[in-house]
């Protein structure tokens, strides 16, 4: 099977691992995009020879044009460039690994072109999940999740005849680097502490989200959208070993789980090769040497970001977009040493209280709610 991939966000953690999988699987790349890492993007373009390269940042795109002047690769910039990459006629699969709300419009554009979407961008479903899933149904576009937890659910649901057989989706959380800590102890957490994830090697934003447990709350919302499940049929358990990637409990009390090493290349590969399985690039799990598997209840009171995400999940309309936009700005401020670790949840909660919710939103309503939440957090920081 030969796939032609348009990879949005090729210089990030997921993007780099995706290129490992693509190279090992003999697939082709027709487009690569980044924000402003022109040095790495140039190296990737020379290795994979796509027809199109995009830098979202205009100045970076100008630099990339100079760097690639001796190649046949066209260089574009901005949202226009991302949408062009997402809709290239030769691409059968669009892997969306960009970070943040910037991934929403290109994903919708790819859906309208009936592309297969290998989805690694959480914000697309968190902020506008119902719009995205309705569009996918309308245009007949297939969405295959890349996140390890949603890939696990996707695989465990393969034998499900209808969703009525499912009692519960069970998402696993590593608990991040601060599992078991008190709020008093969390008050002194530094950026360096938060970026030391015990099991996964990820970008800084998602690593902080894992430390606050916001990431798991966002995955809860994603599961609601992807699998059309009400919140009462989704649970979260803390599984420190990150070997069980998620589980599905059926009405007959059977529980199916997908297990494996904590290596993102496994779910990336399955998203690109589904429904087939090919020789894997991820390390196999040695059952005889893996640690005992434990499961515990998450602490919503200490990790307020999880509580806020679950509250947004149960609120119709733009609540999730407000929560997400506020969180993006708050985490960026934490990474810039402008606010403390516990301030992230306080800033998100304040924005959720300040910005009104639109119950039946259009795409424009979602984008406006996102912008209003970001502005609310910036003003509060100032």
C-alpha cells in the first residue's frame, strides 16, 4: 500500500516521528509545513522532496524560499499555505500535527476534499468537534486518530457492531510528573519540573498539559466527539506505566485494552496504514520485563485543569473553545516564566467565567470565543 501524505506540523515531536514512520513504510510526502523552524524544515524538504513547503510565519517563509531556491519545492506561508497543503490533489492522507487552533481550518478544508485525516491536533475536536465530525460525515471523509489513547480506543472498537454495545470508554492517564502531589507542593513547581514527563517525549506545551492533567481533560472531550459518546460513558484512570493506552468496556463486562510501549510511532503508523498493519518501527513490548500495571483515580481537586476541562465537556456550545484558548495562553505564559504552575488553572477558570457561551455555534462563533478567551487571559496577566 502506497500512501501520499501531506504533513502539517512536520518539525514538531509528532511530525518528526511521523517522518520516521513514513520513511520506514516507503510512503511519499507531497507537502510539509512548520511554523518558523526553517533549518529543520529545509532538511526535511531535501530528504523527502515534497512539491510544497509552508512556513506559517511570513518572515520564516521568506527565509525558506532562499534556502530552497535550488529545489523544485514551492514555498507558501500563512493560513493560505496551510490550506493549500491540506488540499493538495495528490494527497490521499493529511496528517494534522500542528499545535493549537491553527489546525482547525486546514482540517476542515481537507475534509471538504474527502481526504483521510490522521488527526494529531487535539484542539480541532476540542473546540469544534461537532462541526468537524458533522463535516466529515457530510463529505465522506475518514478521521483516524493519532493520539495514543484515541488510537487505542479506535483499535478496541474495531469489533463493535454498534455503539449500543459499549458501556464505557476508559482513558488512561500517566498522571504526569506530579502525581500524588499536594497543591501546596505544586505552588513551587518550575517550568523545568513540569517539562520532565516520566514516560513520553513530547513538545513543551503538551508536556505542561500532561503535568496539569488538562491534556487528559481534552482527550475526554475528543472521545466524546470522535465516538459520539455522552460524558457519562467515558472514564479516566491514572495508569502510571503508560503501557495500557486505553480500554473499552462492553455491556457483557468484557474489557478490551490496547497495550504497547510508550512510543508514538505505533499509533502514527496505524493511522497511516489502517485498515492494514505493516512491520512496526516502534519497539515491541516485552511482557516478561514490563512493570506491574496499576490503576488509580485522578485527583480533580488538586489538578483543577482536569476539573475545568470536564466541566467544559458537559457544557454545550463554545465552552470547550473558551477553555482551550485560555489554556493555550496560560501555558505559554507559564513557559515564559510570567505565571506560576497553579496560575494556569486560575487563569482558565477566570476566562471561563468571563466569556459568554454560545450554545449552537458556527465556525465563526468558535473562533470568536477562542479569541475572547485568549484576550481575557492576557488582560488578567497584565
